[in-house]
C-alpha cells in the first residue's frame, strides 16, 4: 500500500519568521511592539549600522542597500518584511514591492493622525532629510494636512547620537531643544517622530515638550499593520510556545546587545554580517 502525504504550504509558511530591517538600532522601537502584539512570531532583525545613517544617501544607494538586506531576509525564509526605517521606506519600498513576491510593511510619518487630532491647526514633524524628500510624506501631507501649518525639522545628528550610545548626553539634549523649541514657540500641539531612532530619545523629548504637545510614535500602528497582513494571508503563527528572535548587525554588535539588555532581553545574541 502506498501513502501519499501532502504538505500544506500555508501551515509551513506560518512557522516562518517575520523580517525587520533598519539603518541601525532604531527599528527596535518597532520590534518591541511586534513582540508585544504578536508574541508567537519568530523575528529576524537586521541592523544595518555599518551604513548608518541613510538620511544623506541617494535614493539609488538606499535601494541597492535595501535589496541586499531583503535578499538576506528571504534566504532566512521570512514571510513578511517590515522596513522599520522611514528613510528606506521613502526611498525604496515601492521598488521592493515591485521586485519581490513578498509583502512589505513600511514606516509612514504619522501626519494623518496628527492633522486629525490637532486643535491649533499646527503640527510638527521631526524626521530625516530622506523622509522629507520622499513621495509618501509629501502625498500624505497634501492629502491630510493641506489645511494645517506643518512645521518640519530635520533631526541632524540624532540618529548618530542613538547609534553611538549618546542618548542622555548634553549634546543630544541641546540638539533636541534646538529642534523642538521652535515648534513649541509656533504653538504646535502634535509632534510626529518621523524616524524609528527618535523614540529612544523619548524621555528627553517628553521633558522638553512638557505636556505642551502630544508626541506621536507610529511604531504601534506599524505593528498593527503587520498583524493585519498576516491575518489576511492566514500566515500568523499560533503554534509557538516560545518565539525565537535572531539579530544581525553590519556594525556595532555590542551596542545592539546593550539596547536589547535595556529592553529586558538579556539572553539574546547578536551576529555580525
């Protein structure tokens, strides 16, 4: 007697990991929301700290870098890839979606909720130059904040401050004060954090803002979109008892490990790539 066994691809794919990449450690602000919202999912995180920051790179440079990272994540059988970098999303996500047969979730500066919730009609956006150059930011601003006074500020030096472990330094506080004070003086009541590195500066930002504006971090919304896509494609992993997290870095692996320890994940290793 001959038995034929059919492997259900969808059941196999459900066990595949979710991939996340960023120009460095900033995307961990998204990673931790994914962990909370989707506790059964295995996750592979790729920190491209060796090429950080992306803000001043050309669009083609960012596309080339993103392709290399996506190729790596696909070899790891990722079923969904989150581009946890506003600059990479702005420069490359349309290209990535056209080239690869896999779903992508990108970062979008939270201009829409800021505009909808603003009472003063004035909102602030702190982001990289690459994000402000992107089609997505400009289209979203035109659609949802065309009647609002949008105060934009490039966060020069902030990504490097986070990547170099200078989060609590005097220089970082002075930079944030310089960038945020004009927004507050302009009576903004919503401040959008348009870079995944910036939530790591939330304590100082909160002190400077001092309740005068709402600070918007889109990380949860990105995690929610990932959940929605996994559910839509029946790819959510409901079988894991203990999720497996892998971390790779093209730069300073010690810093990534330190940040993970600060997030109370002390037993995770980081591999150099």
